[in-house]
């Protein structure tokens, strides 16, 4: 049998055959691996999940499309990933420091504990995304769509979120200090115990939002629509 195909057969079918308990195969597998030091290194140092992730990264690089990919923990900092398709992808604990994600498609993706500090997400689609404890500090997020997103305990302080759509989003205990939410849509959003101190909330729409326990100290609220439908400071239409 060609050595190349024999190696592939052992790598992909070996664990299954061993698990089934076929007599003598475990000894054969061990002998095959250790008979050649180069085979040992390639088999033990590059696990199947690593090879799969490497393949997905290459696919992302070549096509800018990798929906439903598992890229948890990867470091994509500083790259230009504008208009990338990462819908429903697993991006937990991934790093996107200063990454360009302009108009990126990331709806229903999982970015739990991910870091997007100073990233540019202008116009990005993150509808229904899971973003708990995600770090968006100082990120550019104008016109971003985060409708129905879970942003519990997320860090958004200093982020530029003018005209963002956060309708029906979950923002409990989120850090929104000095965040610009000028003209943002926050109707029915849950902002319980969120920190909005010194935030720019002018012309923002909080209709039916939950602001119980939220810190609004020193926030700019001129002409914002409050949860009860009233306009803050005057009757000027929104």
C-alpha cells in the first residue's frame, strides 16, 4: 500500500478501530507510529482539531467566507476582514485587536469572552450574536446591528456606537461608560444595572427599555426618548 495512504488510514481510522477493540490493532498502531520519528512528530504534534481549524483559517483567508466555522481562541488581530462572512461561527475567546470588520456578517455568531478592542465594526451585522463578557473597548461601531444580541457584562466603554441598532438586546451589567450611543435604537433593550455614566445618549430611543438600576450619572440625554415614551428635556420630536 502507498505509504501516504497508509498514514492517512491510520490517522483517521485508527482511533475508531481501537475504540471498537479489534484484536491486535492497538499494537500495530503503536508500532506504526513509533517506527518512524517523523511520523511520530506529525501525528502527536498536530491534532485533528488543529488541522481542521488551520483548514478553516485558510478557507477564510482565500474566500473571506467561513460560516459556522469553529475558530475559537484564534488571533486575527490587525487583519482586514471587511465584509467577511462569519455567520453562526464559534469565535469564543478569539482576538480581533484593531481588526477591520467593516460590514462583516457575524449574525448569530458566538463571541463569548472575545476581545475586539479598537476594532472597526462599522456597519457590521451581529444580530442575535452571543457577546457575553466580550470586550469592545474603544471600538468603532457606527451603524452596527446588534438586534436581539446578548451583551450581558460586555465591555463597551469608549465605543463609538452612533445610530447602532440594539433593539431587544440584553445589556445587563454592561459597561457603557463614555460610550457614544447618539441616535441609537435601544427600544425594549434590557439595561438593568448597566453603567451608562458620561455616555452620549442624545436622541437615543429607550422606548420600553429596562433601565432599572442603571447608572446614568453625567450622561447626555437631550431629546432621548425615555422608556415611558416621554422626550427628555422638552417636547422636541425625536
